[in-house]
């Protein structure tokens, strides 16, 4: 199985080396032919430079540098293209770099794809899933956002805002990635909406999301506003 893991980074210098080691461990124990594609937006803390060092040590780590903070959505797309065009991977994952997404779950996503799913999302909101170390406010916000998103868009997925995902290559090849207008976090709901519209089978596998202990969040109020606007644009797009 040839897989690529797209990891967008912006100021994640402490977490990235730990994450990379964990992913490589999972590749080894599961006999996976895998690559890690770090997409760094010229992080002021030097994450991009560190990623280059890691890449020099192990060729399975690939690094894409962008000129500035262009958003998590376009970072995912840039990584997907590398996973398809350069690595020719069967499955392409996305995973946050702040250690909230445990690489130990990678085999669970793969078995869901083996069972016929085209897209698999790592879900906090199905049986067996959850969130560690989030306060009531953050829990309520995330839950609420997901309820609103799946209701407004009519997509039967419990966790539409999770960034831990796995797509079959054919899915990403068939979607018109250039037509996705969200550059930031709302990209996550937008691409899932198109997957559903195209009739791809979307599955959910439970994950325990662990709140970051290094670095700081990039999820701004502006991104939350764009989340609502994107829902409305997609809902009323015709
Ligand atoms: N390349 C790139 N990566 C980004 C950008 N914005 C966020 N990221 C990365 O995307 C991932 C998710 O961002 P987070 O800030 O952790 O968002 P979150 O998980 O919703 O928020 P927290 O729970 O506070 O961590 C992290 O790996 C970030 O470094 C961006 O503009 N460009
Ligand atoms: Mg995070």
C-alpha cells in the first residue's frame, strides 16, 4: 500500500519532529510504503527549515515551501497534488501537525478503505471517538459547528470539521480541486460536501483528539465567520 500523509504546518517547530517520528514508526510496523508531505507556509519559527533537515535524514519526508501563510485549505490541496503527481499514492491522508491527531489510527483508515469507503474521516463524534483536554466552551463550539454543517449541507457525517482524513486517489482526481473557493478551515466542509455530491462513500472512524500542548492555535474568529458564509454559499449555490 502506497500512502501519502499531507501535514500542513505553520509555527509547529516543537511538534513536527515528534509527529514525524511517530508516523515513520507506524509506516514501519505496518509495512507501509509511505511518504510524509510537509506543506509549510514560511513559518517564522523555522518549522520549514527543520522540515528540510528531517527530509535530508530520511527521503520519505518531503517538504513543500510556500511564500507565506496562505491557509490550511490550499495547503491541503498543494499536498494532495504532490501525493498524486509525484508519489502516485493510492491513499492520501491529511493530518494536523500539532499532535492532536495520533498516527496510530492510520491502519484504521486503511481498513475502512479496504472495506469500500472512498473517503474516511477521523471522527470525534461517533462511538469510541472523543476529545481530551477541551473545556466546555470549545466542546460546545465544535459540536455545534458540526451539527449546523451536516444539517445545512445535508451530509450525514458526524464530524465535518475534522482535519484527519483519508481520500482515495481517484476521489481527488475526480473532484475539481481548483473550484474549491475556501482557502482556510472551511475548505474541510467544502470538499466533504463535494465528495458527498459526487456520490462517494464517506466513512467515519473514531479518533480521540488530544488538545495541543505545544504552539498555539491558528483557528481565528475570521475563520469561524468564513465557516458560516461557506455553509450558506454551498447551500444556496444554485
Ligand atoms: N501551511 C499551513 N498550515 C496551517 C495554516 N493554518 C493552520 N495550519 C496548520 O493546520 C493544522 C491545524 O491548525 P490548528 O491551529 O491546530 O487548528 P485547530 O486544531 O482547529 O486548533 P487548536 O485546537 O487550537 O490546535 C496545524 O498543523 C497548523 O499548523 C496555514 O495557513 N498554512
Ligand atoms: Mg490543532
